[in-house]
C-alpha cells in the first residue's frame, strides 16, 4: 500500500474478532529488538534502528527578536530550524543540555549567557534576546544544539514469509510511512516519537483493523431532507464554517485537500444529479464565540458572513471550541441552532480531531478509543437532544491506533493541523451520514 493511500477508509465491514485473529503480535524482546508473530506464522525477531540525534553546529540567526514569555512556546522567539515545522516548532525534540549560543561561528567565539543575554524555551525550541544583554538588535548569532526527530517504521511480511522492518524518513513532524511494495503484507508500525532510550509498548502499532468499522447512521431528519434534495438534483449551497482546520491554507493544495473539498467531491460522485455549491467561512485560531463577538463590518462578523449567506446546509468544525463543557455547549450551540432554523438552514456538526496528546491529557497514542474532552461529550449530547446531525470524526481518530497509525503523525504542525490524510477522516465521517 502506497503512503498516500494508507488511510483509505472506504466502507469495509469486517468483524473485529476476525481482524484480531488476522493481526500480528509485537513483543519487545530487547531494547531495540521485536519478536513479531505474523498470522498463521512463526515468531521472528527484527531489530529496530535506534533514533539518531541531529548535531547542529553554528546555525546562524540574524536580528534575534526580544524573547516574549507571554506568547505560546512556539512564538516566544526565533524558531530553531532543526525543530521548525509548519507554522510552529515540534516540542520536546531539543536536547536541553546541548544548546549553546555564540557570537561567532567557531567554537572559540564568546558564548552568551542564558538569562542575561538571551532566553530560550527548551521545550519548544525558540530563542530571543533580552533587553540590556550583550546581543545587539541587528547582530547575527550562532546556535549549536542537538535535536531528535520523529520516525515511523513499517513492519512487513514478505512473499517468502520473512518479517522485515523498513525504516521511515525522520522528520520533526508528520513523518511519512515507508512505501509498501507489491507482494508485501503490512503488519504494523513502530513509532519513535523523538529520542528514546529503548522501545516501550506504547511505541508499537500492530494493525488490528484495516478500516474504521462502519455502522449504519441513526436516522436524522436533516440527512433525510438533504438526501431528497441531492437525489432530485436541486441546488444545495453548503457553508463550511470553522477555524484553521476548515481554513486549511497551510495545506499544499487547499483547493483539493481540505475536508470540505474532499467531501464535496465525494458527494457529487454519489449524487451525480446534484448541484452542489461549497463555500467556506473560517478563522484560524478562533472559535464560535469569536464570531459572535465580532462587530458589524468585520470580515468574520457572524451575521454578515454566516447567516446572511443563507446556506442550505452549515457544517461546523471548531476544535477551538474544545474548552467548552457540556453545559456551555448546550447554551452556545442552542443559540446557533435557533439562528440556523430562522434562515432555513440544515446543520451538521463535525466533532473535532484529536490534537497533540498532552493537550488532551493523554500520555500515549494507542488504547485511546474514548475521547476524554468534555466538549466532545457535550456535542454528542447536544446533537442527540436536538436531533442535529453529527459527523463523529473524533470516533475515527480515536481508532487510528488500531490501524497502525499514531494519530499525531498526521499533524503537520505537530499540534493540531491535519494533513490531507487527516482531512480525509472528516470527509469519511460526513459521507457516512449519506450511506
């Protein structure tokens, strides 16, 4: 299976008991050794290549900004290039004891003093000068340090019955899966989340199921109404409303890779007579409250940019609402529902994807089927109570580990920006409503 298709989540109903019987078992038998037992095969040992620290010497930075401790860690100063990813830095990859900042590119150049001349966020890898220190505003300084990277290795069963491991390409975020060749069976993956001293069970991702186990969606009047319009070939104006995940401008091709574009393409294929218009209103780093508070004339005023469009269908995605508890969801989303009904719009709520584990109070990326966020529980309760259609992408993200995929390897910014494969999961959740 090619990397671009490794998250193909087409409808594929297979009993979980059968999948478990077909899955390989991974057992740690040494610091860097795995014993792999393929289905209907004998145990074989493979060795995992330990992670390699990158050694960076005299990396030049001109005109360091003043260090700002009030910003998010990835925005407090200049971003170290070794840990820089899409828009942010990848946290916990910097070797904290290794960092040195000098006035010149050679080892005998004067070293600056942390806390006097500069400050650094050692978790996020951002540096800035301090007022009153010895670093001038336009001065070039030179950083030396060591950093780790993320890596995803594929465990394979060849046509000859031999188990091998193919080492993936290390990256600071979204490490790609190695290509699977014809005739090879993909048994699972080994995830190295930075520099680790040995393998642990949480690094092992045998493939337990090939696809998300689809189940029939509960009947919902919104979906019934939408299906009738689509089957009749009536116009359907859809508004995708959300935050940066809906904006998707960070993607290499937002015109095709955003969840709403993938959904619209697949919906047109399913309903060839349909006349579908897809529009997007999105605001990175903001939430529903932000829209409601914007004054008239603002490019993100709720009345003017959402309600006044009079869409037939609004699909909302707000991972930035994740701080709400169920009671707050009920209060705020009840207002939205009243407003949408007043303009005659149907509504589908997308539950959010999983974001980096420590932001969800998770300590691992496997055995995480249940989303711990009160917001997600609140969305499910609200949708059930008010008969609002719910596309539950969170459920799908929670099972990615069963498909051998550590979910955060889909985040281009190592935090919360899904790549094209991650966007496809939203489209899958939406299409499941139209089975």
